[in-house]
């Protein structure tokens, strides 16, 4: 399998398992989180490494049924559009998200950028200008 095909499969699986019940835009948003992580130096360098990075996406450790049906077809289509750069990022640069129906505590380091469907999206809080670490 080529690198492009592998990236497509990993991204589509993530869209399917994380957002298959969401709207088209909600599914795009989940795909863009992966792509936004690729741009950030603290994350791995390939789509599959980002998706399979330990502790990042809940479905990775679960025993799930093989993807199928229209939701799988949608996930593959959306993943292809996002990989091809044919989709605008509805998350405004988010690198994280969570289901709004589940408890969370990690997001205090992040600024909420959007809420789309049942997912809230976040990116790192910007450091104030002139602050040296």
C-alpha cells in the first residue's frame, strides 16, 4: 500500500470512529484536527503516526467492528478531500477536540475555537507578546 493510500486509510478510520454520527462539517473538523497536528512540531510527522499516537483518540484501544456502509464511504470521501487540500478548516486551527457529552479536564491549557455538533474544538492558548520563557 502506498504512503498516500495508507494516510487516506488512517484518516478515514479516524473520521469514521470519532465522528460517523456527525454532520459533514463535523466529520471534516475531525479530519482537520489530524492535519493541524501534522503542522505542529510537537506531533508526529505522518497522518498514521498522528492518528495512532498513544492516548490521543479513544477508538484506537477499542475492539470495534470493521467500518462499512454509507458512513464509511463518507469518511473516505472526506479524508480524501482534506488530504487533497480541498476542504476549509472549520476548526480554526484546532489540534484537540472532545465530545461535549463526556467529562474532560485537559482543556484548561487550550482555547476553544469552535463547537460543531457534539464536539468542542481547541488549540493551545497563545502566549502573550513579549513574555519570555
